[in-house]
C-alpha cells in the first residue's frame, strides 16, 4: 500500500546523512565528553563541532548554544531559568503547550502572566506586546512560527520592543529550523529554542540559544556540563546528529529547499481548494512557514477525516499532535475565533524537504474522495445544505 507522510510538524524522519553522521558515536566513537582520555576528548571534539554547526544555523557564537533534550526542555529552561516570583511574563495564547503550561506553572508560583490574544489569522500584534509591558515585566516569550497554522509571528518587531523595554525575549523557533532564516541578531532575541526531531535529527535532541551574558538558573543540578547551564552527560550521538541536521538545514535554506517546499505546499493547498467545496485555509492571509497548511472542511469531523485518509495511506494531523486524543478544539484555532465545529473540522498538512510532486498528487486524489465520502455519510450534511439553500 502506498503511504505518504504529511505530518512533518509532528516529527520528521532522520535522514540518511544525519544517521550516517551519528551512527559511529554509538559504537566505535563512543566516549564521555567529560573524560580526559582519548575517548573522552574525541567525544568532546564531536560535541564542540556540533555546537559550531548549530551556532551557524542561529548565526551566533558556539558558546551561546546549550544542548537540550528537545523543544519542551528548551522552552522550560528559558522560562524557568529567568522568570522569578514577582516578575511579569508576556506570552501568547497560541504558544505550544511547552510554553503555555510552563507559563501557567510560573503563574502558580507568583509570576504575573499575560496571554496575548491573536488576530483572526493567528498573529500576535506587536502593539499588544508593547501595551502589555509593565515595570515588572521580565520576559516576552512569543513563538516564531505556529506549529498548527504555520503563521509567522512578527518576532523582529517584538525583539525591538523587548530591547527598548530592556526585558528578555525568548522565541520558540521549533517550527522554523530549515524553513526560514534563524538569525538571532536580526530577530533581536536573547533566547531561542529548537528541537531536533522537527529538522531530521532524532527525537529527544534540541538546543537553546542563550545570548552571551544571560545568567540562567538551570533546571537540572549535577555536573558542570554545558557551562553549568544543563547538567547531565551529553547525548553524544544525538548532539552529533543535531549538528549535522543544522548544517543541512542551513545548506537547504541557501539552496532553495524552502522555496521548493512552498511550491509544493501551494500546489497542495490550491489543489484541495479547487477540488473540494466548503473548505478553506485557516490563517490564509498571513506569511507562513513554507511547509504548512491548515485547512477546514465544513460538515465533517476532522478526526474522522484523519482516520479515513490514514486508511487510504495519507498521514496528516487533526491539529497539534501533542494535543491529539483531546476532544477539545485546538487552542490555537479557538484563539483565532474559529467556531468550535470548524476548528474540529480542520486538518494540518505539513510537508518537508523530502516531499515530492507525486506525494502532492496522491493527496489531491485521496482528500476529495474521503471528504465526499464522509459528507455523504453525515446525517446532517444534506439537510444542512437544503436548509441553507431554502
Ligand atoms: C512550536 C513547538 N514548540 C515546542 C515543541 C516541543 O518540542 P519537543 O517535542 O522536542 O519537546 C513542539 C513540538 O511539537 C512545537 O511544535
């Protein structure tokens, strides 16, 4: 059976080049990067090379990179590492739960938190950020691109506001690596999170950019690893893989990978809109990462459509994978004032650099079929249409 994967915002496969780079570090190139002997020093060299590669992706210094276990840890380290009881934190209502739930926990610990609303297209207003500032504001944490809609947030403007107000600016850049430029100086952020498994490195790898001079309180206590910012023996193969994936992500950006993804995403989106009635794009009116489209299909349940498409061989997601299983409509689509029924009838298609034209053609074949079939089965669909027509 033919299978096509269009859920790359949930996770991406480790590519052959990345796998080949990491593989020796499980076996013949093993070592603890803290050991002073040959094995340790070879491991240390590999970790520091990976740090250079990740720093190149962020356009920062190698010493500003802290290796983590992924996006969730990076987001938590940024927030818990700098925001203290009595402080004020500004974030948005469309952040990933790694930021939202961390912010809620900080609130329980005596931090005042502002969750900013978004426009109907799912974008935070820099003006709202400015207005939310208080004398005790310590940090602004606004994601660079939303994982459900792909909407790019005005991070450079927010970075300027943070700088003027002299508050820390953290951006969750998990969904942008390899899709848009991640230049921390141009963004004006003090902290930025990435996750390996969204960029063809393994799950359980990631990095946090921490601007020089920013004193983080660590989440873990133990050894002096990562300049005392993250205790624990380094995940050597994972870090090597993240370094290679970062190098390839940067190369891809220079070689037009993002433009190629945008062409395929647009063909997919336009193709579905042309073939299916009563469907549309959530967040269509704004700049998005090139790999994501979030479409609504009225008169059906998104979960049922995800299952129907999976049975045909197409893997997509009915919202955020991390929230799947929850009957509640997505918090992101709800924040965009999308009615609950439409939010539940929305699907996220997210491609990556390995997606081909044939994959898009396949999706264009099966999506209209499955939508019509589910609508025909719906007891209310025909009646709703007659009512509307009458
Ligand atoms: C925007 C965003 N932030 C953070 C995370 C969490 O990353 P990880 O799965 O590496 O913990 C995700 C994962 O879906 C994400 O999309």
